């Protein structure tokens, strides 16, 4: 979003600035890495809307990628959830030609993500010994990594709310909240 600017010429200038350090670097052994997230917001198909600013940004990227002064010392990585919105000229050979699709995690991947997000909870003995992450994992088919992280946070919230009485803080339990399998099941229902 930092590249998008409502003032005429500013977005193109900021795209040029992305590549300026690489252009100034005369050492052929140096590689400059430029990473653009949500690239579909920057380089939508030209002419698809009345947004001439978008067309100018696409043109500026194209001229920097393979224009008159081609840069061989730049690795441009662009990420998107909507590849179909990116201008086709950007995806032609010699430009953004290597496409890597990252799918949803499989059972093994989801279990690893669950282990990562519960590691500190286990270390601090905040998860009941009866919780079976393999079982929880079976309920998370088609979950993204972010959704699994949210599931763990939600399960933590259920455990905390069980120990803390918001209406009467003085009579709340002083015990450390322990996450149970039921907390995960409630979180899954959410």
C-alpha cells in the first residue's frame, strides 16, 4: 500500500525507488531482493477499470523488470491470493515467470502448525495432558495456518474465561488456566 499514492506520478516514483539501490549497485555479485505482498492490488490487469494510476504502476514495473536498462541483480518475489487479477504482461516469460502455488497444509502440516502454536503452552504446562493434538488436527481439514493459530488463541480464551469471572473479579480463580480438549472443541464450533 505504500506504493499507492493519489498524487500524479508519485506511485511510479516509488516503484522506481524500489529498484534504485539495485540500479546504483555496480557489483555484479550482489543480489537485491524485492518482495511485494498483495501484488494483485498493485498490478491489476490494465484497462480493466478507469484507474489510470494502476496502468502507470504496471508500466513502471514492466520497464524496471525488462526495460532498456535490464537489471540482472534483482530477485523480485510477488505474492498474491488472486493471480487472475494480475496483468498478464507481468506473468510472461522473462518477468514473473516462476509461479509457485502454496496449497492448504495437509494433515502432517496442520499438526506441525498446531505444535508450533502450542509449544509455549505445553512448556508452561497450560495444556491438559489429555489433549490429543492429532485428534484436534483431524477437525482442522481445509484450515489455513492463520486459522489454526486462531483456533489455539480461541481455545486459550475459553480456558481463561473459565477461570476468570468478569462480573466479580475478586472472586475469580487465581489458578492458571489449563486448556482442555473441550476448549478446542468449543473453539472449533466458533
